C-alpha cells in the first residue's frame, strides 16, 4: 500500500489527509473503528515518510557502491562492501550538499552529473566532436513554489520558526545548502562597491536585485568590459523586461521562509541543481552559486552555454564586477526564446539562440521533464531531434540553393548588422547639442507611449467589476498599474522640462534647431513612426504576459478560474488595440513613401521600413518586421550606401536560412556527441554494476541486480530506437552486452533473515520456519480479522 500511495503521489498532488480520510470512512462503513479520529492519519503519514526515506537510502547506498567501485581500477581489486557500522545520519552520499572531491586534472564530469543526465555528462565525448559549447543548461525561477514559515505552537516556542519539524535531507537531494548560498551572498556583496554606509550593514538589503541592476545607467554610453552592446542597451533591455513582467507577484518574506526556487536544468529539462530563495526577488548570488557548483563538477576545459530570461544582464554583471574570473570566460550567455520578446532588438541579435551559431536548436523551452523513469525514451528523443534537424537542414539548403548568396557572405552580413547596432551614438559625429536634441525627442516619444498606455488602462478599468474576490484582486492590480503609469508620466514630463531649460541656457543654437526640427515634416514622420512602433511593441508585450497569466489560470484553483474571465477580456481588448495600432503604423509608412517620392529635399536613398503583416505578428518572433529598426540613416555608413542586410529582402531571408543551416548542423553534431556520451556511460555503468552483483553480499547484490535489470531494460529500448542516430567512432557498441541473471533465480539463493520481535538472538531461526527452511507467514491470532478484511478490500477493488 505504501508503494502504491508513494507512486500515486508522484502523479497527483500529494494529499495524505484525504487518502487517510477515505480509507477510514471505508473501514467505518464496515464496522471497523479507530480510537481517535486522527490516529490512522498520523501513523499513515509517518509510515509513508519513513518508507520513502528508506527507499531513497537504499538507492543512495547502491549508487555509492557503484561510485566506489568505479574509482577502483584493475580486475584484481576487491569490490567495495556495504558499510553496516556508520549510523544513517552519519553517512555521506553524493548529492548537491555533500559532493566528492575531484582531482584537479579530472577529464570527465563528476558521477553526480553523470547520474543526473548521461546524455549531457556521460563522458567527455564532446572533446572529439565539433561543438561550440560542451553542454547547454538553462536557468529559471519559480515564485509559485513557496514554503510558509513554520510557526511553532508548543509551550515555550510559540511563534518561533524552525523548532517544530526535524531537519531532514534526502540522501539524493539536488538542493544547495543555505550555507553555500550565504557564502556567495557575502562574496557578491564584497565585490560590489558599497552604495552607502547604512546599506553596507545589511547584507541582504544591500545586495542589489536583478530589478535594481536593470535600472543602472552609465554616464557615458559605450561598449565596455568586453561586452557586446552599449550600456544604454543593457539598461533599456532590463527596464523593458521588468516593466513587461511587472504583474509577477513575488512572495512576502514575512509570511514565507522560502519565497521561491531557482533551478538549473540541462537542455533535456532534467533538473541538475536547485536553490531555495529566501529573498523577495531573484538575486544574482543564487545564479552564481548554481554556476559555481556546476563548474566544480566539470573538466576545466569544458565550455557551457547558459540560457536565462535575463542572460544579457548576468553577462554584463559577471564581466563588469568580475565575480568569478576562473569560470566566467567559459560561459556563453543566451536568452530563452519564451522571454526573448521582452528584450531590445540589439539584445536579441546578440543573445537570441536562433541568431547565434552555438545553440543548435536548443531554445530553453524544451520538452517535459525527463526523470529517471523515462530514461528509456532517450533513444526516441534523440531520433526525433535528428529527424527534425535533418528535415530543417534539407529545407534550408534547398532554399539557399535558389539564392545567389553564399552562407559565408550572409553570415558576414549579419555580423555587420550586429556591429552597426552595437556602435555608440557618437558614430554619427554629432555635437553635444545634437545628442541632447535626440535624447529629448526620445523622451517625448516615450512620454507619448506612456500617455497612450494610460488611456488604455483607463479603458480597461471600465470592464473591471469587483463582484467577487477575484474581481477585487484584479481591481487592486489595475489601480496599482494606473498609479505607476501616472507616476512615470509625471517623471518624464519633469525630465523633459528640465532638459529643455538646460538646452536653452547651455546651447541656444541647439535649442533653435530643436524648434526647427519639430516643424520639419520628414523628421516629424520619422518620430511619429518610431512612437507608433514603440507603442505597438508595448501592446504586444502586454498581450504576451496577459496570455501567460491566462495559461497559469488553467491549472489552478477556482479563484484563478474567475480571474480568467477578467484576463480574457483584457486580452481581447488588447488584440483589438493592436490591430488598430498596426493599421496606423502601416498608414504612416505609406504616407512617408508618398512624401519621399514628391519631396526634393529628401535623399532618394532614404530608408523606409516595410509594411507589417498581421500573420505571425502576435508571436513576436525575432525575425518579424516589427523589430526592424527604422532609425538607419545614410550618414551612418561611410560609403553613403545602405547595406544589403537593411534594404535587400532576399539577403534578410538568406541570413535566416544561413543561420538555420549552421544551427541544424550544430544540432546534429550535438546528437552525435550525446549518443556517444550515453553509450560510454552505459558501458562503464553496466560493467561496474555487473561486478557488484557477483562480488558483494547476497542481500546487497539483489538490489544491484535490480539495478542491472533496469539498465538492460533501457538498453533493449535504446538498441531499437537509436539505430539511425549517428555516433562518434570512439563510442562503444551495444552488441557486447548479454541479459543478466533473473531476479527469481537470484532470490532463490538468498537466505531470508527474519527479525525476532521477542528480543531473542537476531541470528536464531524462527520457530515458524518449515522443515525446508522456507519462512512461513507470521500471523498473530488477533490480526486475522484485520487481514481478512484487507483481503476482502482487495477483492472488492479487483
């Protein structure tokens, strides 16, 4: 029954109280009663907890024996035996809180990582492959996984936390200890310059969160610290992402001891290590602690690709503050596709996984989490990836064959495009007054966008009717957004007024030029087009996050189902607003095109962006025309000719296809390396476990044999499903492995040990043993009625 319930609770929300109440009611209907109402639930919960911990301990002991056996070399070495003297709470296992120490020259990933994902870390096959990074991981936080503060009610401890439940750590835990996290919190705090003496005395409050870092703006806009983009781009990127996800509710530390979880997963969506957060937001020391743990378990030559929703911000911080010079040069940062639309266009050029040639077809979204029970599907998963990559590769090559451009030329065009968007504003050789003018115009564009956003919020408020608790919650959020938007408008107006006054006093020529530019029709058209584009992007951002809220509501309680109605209304309202804004944007482009044809003062080479199409607009894909930067000026280019990546539609499509070819080839190479990793890991694991079955004690060898059967079961599936999956020539073959001994045959050789409940000698033979030495069932007279009842219950279910 305990095994059945343990497995059931892996597939539904665990509910010990509900299960116990059901069984008690079932027994009560058959005239079986318990002394107290809660006695069965308490005993059932305790028995289940101890049983699950016992199962984990057995698995951890077998894994420990396998690790120790792998460390031994030579055929004559004695196999390690089970340690029966060390108490359970004194044993050490390979997990996230107690890992083995590896020599500085180890050339393969640790056994901990190998047991988490043999595809990524099964061996060092990547050294023989042609990969840009040896492995790919992704990071993400979940603030829904919270833990309420454990307030004790016992006498003398009322209101205290952490005194009621004992501290229990699973022997196979993947959670970092709080001690390791606090060490990284202190290290980050020491490396950052102190902002004030008051903040320096408070560690957690002084440590800047991701949000506060995004608002930091450098005085001089430039590319520094070996970064890829301007300081202003990093700042604007962080601000836009935070603003777009401003509705995300963070946990309050006064009510929750754990406010969320930050997890690191491999690109097969297998959790590698997690960190429980106790702060209101996700701070950088959590990310650094996870990465430090990963690199301690990897060879020194390995490079890692990291996909993170704010990967650009982490890249900037690591290089700017030099948090960890040992492993930061071995990192390649990217942004997950799901979060890419919240970033600036330049940021997507540098960090989007489809725009770079190191990620293959990995995008941070992946498929469902693959736990050990689904390892048998590794072969199917690899075959699907190979088929998908090959199909997309053939399609991209076919389209490129019809083009006159080579892959090298197209990739060089993309490199020029990234370089152009990453140049400082000074590239246009403007005076200080011209920079001030451009900044004021940009602020005015932002002001108009915020005013438009405020009008939309006011319009949405008419649909918010607080009829129930869900409506009241939506109303409160709406009021907060209106207040923050009005505050932003007020600050923008004040900032523009100050800059206008300063410009008049400091540069009268620039002030006069600003007034003239306001009367210039072409400049006004460009400015209005920029405003419309920014407004449209903001609307698309808001709609995306509204849809994310709607998706979360599908899997939560009835309160969120009521909230769903309000969200659906907001999404419908935003969709109609997006359609109207797109029509305005296209109308403005047509107006500019007509004026460009009739005007004598505008250069014939002036660039006009393409019209937007509704098809695919809501996806906000990185290659959509909505991201097209309309600020290009012929004066930005030294030869006076607009580049092909900007004006030639065939080159734009060709760049995408060239990137598709390179990414598909990289994906096929990664599948080849992962297939080799799996074969190498299995070869070593099977040999070691098979040796344990032969050489350790019978009781222990039974569990080792069970592990061997699991391995062979996977092998039979992989043999069939990986026939057409390419592999490296150095990888071992599947063919040399034979089926293991059956469990029934092995069990017949084991002498079963029966504990003596009367306290006699443990080694004494039970009086219930029959003449053949087989153990009979030990049934006490007073238990016969209950056992008969259980048999009847089982018969009813059958």
